[in-house]
């Protein structure tokens, strides 16, 4: 029997806001401070403007992800998903189902359908969902993406660690 673990949308929301948005917001504030040193906004270097825009875009995306997960946790009356470690048979079944749906033959000719693979993986890996959550194929895209990442992480490392693994994030977190 394979292992299971529980993942929480609310935990992910907290992680996004504290570990991903907050450091980026600090960087944005630092850039604003640097930009104030210029008398004319048109003198601000393109590199500084570019870093600012990338950070703002990342913050907007992360805020959207957090808001979406928080919304559905509330709407569904729960935020916990139980996912299972995939067995050899489970992975093989997913691969066979995708190959069959893609029209691939035994020589491997054809194009696999990655969207179906993601959905089929969630169908096999999600053991339990919040009471009001739909079946995996009907999950909102942002929830499905997060959940697929959790399944992938759990089946790759044996535990879910959805945190940022970048050097910069490690350095920022070590300062706190």
C-alpha cells in the first residue's frame, strides 16, 4: 500500500503571502527607494524599471493564486485534499490511458495529450477532497495546478514541500 498525505489550500495561501509575496514586496519597496534618488522619472534606468515590472507581475499572479485558493476553500467548506503516492500500476494505467486517448500505437507514434495526463493523474492520486469540491476534471484551473504540483512533489520527493527553493529565497529566509 502506498503512502498518503494531506495538503491544505489555506496552508498554501499562507505560504504564498508570507514566503513568496512578502519578500517580493520588500524588493519592490527597495526599488521604489532607489527610484526616488532620480529627479526625473525618465532617468530611472531601464534595468530598474524592468525588475520592478517583473516583481509586480509576479506579485499579481501570486495574489491571484492565493485569492483563488482561499475563495474555493471557503466555498467548498474545507481546504484539505488527501493525495496518494502513485503505485507502479497507477502510473502505468495513467500512461496507458493517455496513450490510448492520444491514438498512440505500440511504437510510440502519435502525440500524447498532456492535459489529459494531468487530469487522469489527479483522478488517480486524489484520495479525498473537501466536501463541496468537484471531481478533478472540474476543478478550477488554479486549484488543479496547485494540486497537480502537490501530487508531483509528493511522488518525486516523498513529501510535499511546495516552498520556494531558490538561493535568493533561502538567503531572505535566513535573515529572518
